C-alpha cells in the first residue's frame, strides 16, 4: 500500500505490516487498556519511523550521486530502498551504505544528549513516560545501527565489506568474498542458535542470511555475464561499422 512521497520517493508498506500493528495494539490493550494500546502502537510507529529515516539516509545519499530511488518498502522485518541502479564505484557504494547506520547513530547521539543513556543498558527497564519512550528509541537505534554493520548480506555491513574489498579487487570477486564471510558467520550463528540457545527460529533467520549471501553473489555474477555479453555485441557492431565493404561489391548507384 502506498502512503506518501518524500522528495519524490514513494513510501509503501507491506500488507503484513498492519498485522504487526494490530498485534502490538492487542498486546498493549491486554497489558494496560487504552494507555497500553497507545504505548504499543506509538512505540511501533516510532520504531518504523526510524527505519524509514535509516532508508532515507541511503536514498538521499544515492540521489546526491544522481541515482534514482523508486520507493522505500516497509515490511515487518525492516525496510528496503529500491534503487534504479546499484553503483559499481566502491567509494559511492560505501558512502550510500554507511549513510543508513549513520542516521541511527545520529538519532542515538541526539537522544543521548536530550534524555541521557538508559541505565542498565542493554537490559534496561523503560518507564512508560516521555523519557522512557525516548530512551527506548535510543536503545532501538543503537541496536539497529550496530546490527546493520554486521558484515553479512543483506545487511549494510555486507555491502560495506564488499565495497572495501572492491577497492582492491574485481567487483565480482569482492562480492564472492563478502558473501563467503557472511555465509561462514551465518553457519556459526545457526549452530550457536541450535546447540547453545536451542532456538530454531533464530537458526531459520541465519539460514535466510546464508541464502541471501548466495543470492547476492549470483545476481552480481549474472549481471557481470550479461554486461560482458553486451560489451562483446557492441564491440562486434563497432568493428563491423569500421570495416570497409568488400571491394568486389559493385557500388550502389541511384536509379
Ligand atoms: Zn541500511
């Protein structure tokens, strides 16, 4: 569902997002009636506003480099900005990717100055007032910023690692190594989740991360093959246009 546009970027929410909203409202209602409902919905909306700001960080930086951004899609698992074209210049990809977590750390800094750091972090108790609300947002933004820096696809950290590697090697090779690092970390994470914490749901999440790394590598490889194909076609066409017609061909005369 399309919501509104921000500097030309369409903000859209996935249908399942409303299920999450209904769930938060219901949980809040059961906890504490109307005020619980307001708190549940309010904190969820504030959280996803921060997700949108994170995506806008990526988007505005991309637009600064002349890359079009079609829309930002919000899903219960997070947000996603859809670019017209992924830049192949490592320095640009690095800046575009860093801008997302940078927004989260900026929010953390502003809230830290405004209301102070939550006591007992990361296991803080948040009071149901304005200070608690602000500290809860600080807590979430700190986690969102750090989590996104973990060097695995589809998180920003995977792209940051790829961009850093791409300054020293071919783009496809950099993607291969970045995806491989992500896959190894995903396997370690999945094993830890299964055998140390016995949470199969987290293991499923790591399986998804493993899969995302493989998909990213395949997408880049496919594009690389297509690009090489078109370069060859263009080179042939260019070479053909430079070749003079065979001498035995009679000159074409106008009637
Ligand atoms: Zn991001």
